[in-house]
C-alpha cells in the first residue's frame, strides 16, 4: 500500500470520528438492527428511513416477532417508505433466520446472501458494521469517494469491490464504513465540495479534469408511474382491502393496466390463495396478502431470494 493511500486512510478515519452523522442504526451493532436498516436504506433516502426505522423495531424487535407477524402487519409499518416488496422479503428473511439459524443473523457472506432479499451489498454492510469484518460496503456514496480519491478512474463493480476490500483498515471496518459513507453523503457528492474535503491534497480527482465517478441512471418520474400504482395497491392491501375490483378502483386504472400490475405483484408474493372451503362452508377461496389474512400469524413458504434483483443504494441524495 502506497504512502498516499495510507495518508488517505488515516485522514478519512480521523475526519469520520469528528464528523460522524448521528443515525439511529449507529447506536448499536446488533446484526438484526443493521439488517433492518440496510433493507430500509435500499434505494431510499436516509432522512425518510429515520422516520420508520425505530417504529419498525419497536413493533418487530426480533426476528422471532417479525417471522410470526402477518404480511399486512408488516406492510402497515412500511407503507410510505416505498419499494414495499422489501418488507415482504424482510419478513421472509426473518422466517428463514428463525427456522434455520435459531433467530441469529449469520456472519458468513455466502450464508447471508442465501437469505431472501439479501444481496452482495447488504451482506457486506452487515459483515462490516455488525461483525467488524474487513470488507467494504460499496454504496453510491462510497463509490464516489473510492473512484475519485483512491482509484482515479471508473471501475466495474466487481473490480471496485476487490479494491475497496483491500483498503479497509484491519479491525476498523465499522469506523471506516461510517466515515466513507459520511464523506460521500456530505462532501463528495455528485457535485463535490472539494474545497471542504479533508482528502483534497491527496485525491486523484480533486475536482479537476474528467470525473471518474459515473452516476447511476436516475429513475423515471414517480407521478403516474407503474411504481405509484403499485404503491396504491399495496397501501390498500395493508388497510385490509382484498377484493380485486375494489383494489382496481383505488388506482383508477383500466382493467388491462390494473391486471398487469396485479399479476406482477402476485408473482412477487404479495398475494396468495387460501384453500377453497369444503362444500357447504361459508368461506370461498379468496386472494390474501402474502398468502395470509390480516389476522393470521402463521409463516408462509419462503420465496427464492433470487426472485428480486435489488439495485442497492445507501444515499441521501441520489
């Protein structure tokens, strides 16, 4: 490791100690808490997550409680945060933790990545922050700092991950993770404030020349989008609406457009079908949220963790 890199490491750690953001998921290093936080932070701004995180943990303080909760209960605590399928994946993840890991979050990357909804970034974020493993959680904030200050050129995700892991100071991954997140969020933004950056003297970019950071493509406008209609349906489901036509009226969509979104949500596990009642019984087959009714607390079959390919982002601005 070069002298320049060692200086950057030392300066970043020192800066991080004195400029660390006070965020509720940094108050302890409990693996389950970090799993919840990182799931919420996927493609969601930090300011929004802080309003949901503590309420969610108050309601579902352990994987055991979350695993036994119904899908409507979990979604009720999630509605408004966005990307509601994360809530179902987190519930499914808790069920696997309870059934296969005694309710404990594993500390092995391969095992973590086998959990529903846990991708490479989330696994690394848990390992670095809960278990102090020498791995790097590379979100968009960290990517900006890494490619500008340490690398000086664009890199593929795989190559950057290898380089980032090599830069983590041994035994200090928690401190390193917070520092690089915070520098990227507060100073090394898309439009960086290089005049305020503690790394400027040794940065390979320093605000001059071609920026090696290539920002991700921005999402389409939310208003009128498929995402908005998905959210309206899930919000209605969380409120107990189960009739398909009533769900359609909540969106105002025509039948074909609604059916397309409805089928998409069904394929992702938002709906299940209860068993048809025997002849003479009063309960016909009905569609229910996540395969259980609003009062059921039984666990459901786990969906394949590869069913949803998340683009994981931990950002206050992107």
